[in-house]
């Protein structure tokens, strides 16, 4: 891996993360309770979902191509507009994918108020990232549920074969991550310990159940590959590539969860003193 992406672990990383935890409400007050509520909410949402059994061969079938895409940056004096969701970066390997999205939070203020401002900061935008892995015709991100489903569909041997394939493919994601320098320091709650190990294995620091994708100084940013900058996306953001959209994606992002039917579950779990 190039030195540029190794700088995610360089001197000063702990200090940067400590500052983030002090200055972002989600990472600050009652953080452990909030983190565990997110993880419980994800599990509650997805463990009862029913998916059609895919053929076993589809578990071992990779995406038809790799991609590494970046949205154009808005010009200095342009108006970004009021898009509720904007895809800034996307990359995929044979089985892994990662995206960075920007959300307009203007419509989230009432929800933030319902949590006394503790869960969602009252800011104009939020940027988050998420990893997922291809499982036949689906994409998932909770390792425990992935294992349960594959074993239920095709047995432990099929799971072991699939697991070895995706483990071998994971290093291929690292050069694509090095191609993107986020506009600000990003954080994402990891669903399980094995998810934390995935993030660490591709160079992202993880502390207290949160993965960080830190913005690098221009002088320290040395991408291993050059991403394709997609024209005409400065305002609207990227579209997912065709080979990715052909896969079913039942999972939702953090922001999508707040509009789901199990909002009440989060409210009960996130009672703060």
C-alpha cells in the first residue's frame, strides 16, 4: 500500500480522532448508548428479513467489473442545491464495495429535536461512508447475518468457500480507497468486531466501535490509482454503475434508518438522562 493511505495510521491520528469525539455530538455524550442502539437497531431491522434463496454458484460469482468513481466538485461560487442525497464516491472490487454519501439534513431537524439534539447534529449536511459485500444477488454488511443466511441456504461448506473468496478480494479495495480524499473527517459505526477488522485491514483506524476515514493534507495525499471523475455530477452526485445496480440491496444507510418503521425502537434505546 502506498504511503499516502498509510497516513490514516500516522502520528497525530489519535489526536484527530479525540478532537472529533469532542466536537461531534453523536460521538460525545452518551456515546456508548447511542452506538449500541444503532447496532441493535440494525440487527432488529434485518434479522427477520426474508430473502429468496439464491443458487449456490451465485455466491461465488463476482461483479462483472471493478469501478472507482468520484463526483465532480462544485465550482467555488456555485449553489449545490437541495438534493437530499448525493453520492460523492463509489468503488467496488470483485465482491466488496464502498460508497461515500452526503445527506442534506434540512428535513432532519425535527427528528434531531425529538432526540434532544443528541443523536443528529443540527448541521446542514452529513457525510457518511459504508462498506458492503456481495452475497449472491444481494449486498449485506452485518457479518453474523451473512453467515446465518449462507449456512441456512447452502450449508457451512458453502459459507467457508464464500468467506475465503471475499477475504482474498479485500486487499484489492485498498488502492481504490487511496484514490479518495474525503472533504472532511468521516466516521461510521461498525456493526460488529469483524466489521472493525475489515476496516482496519484496508487502512482505516477504528476506535471504540467507530471507523474513521480522515481527510489528508494535500501534500500527504498520494493515491495509488486515479479514480474516474464523472462529469455533470457536481450538483446531483454520482449514479451507481449499472453492474452494481443489478444487485439487490436491501440494506439501508444510517440516515435511511431514521425514516423506517422501527424508529420507535431507537427512541426507546436512546433515552438519555
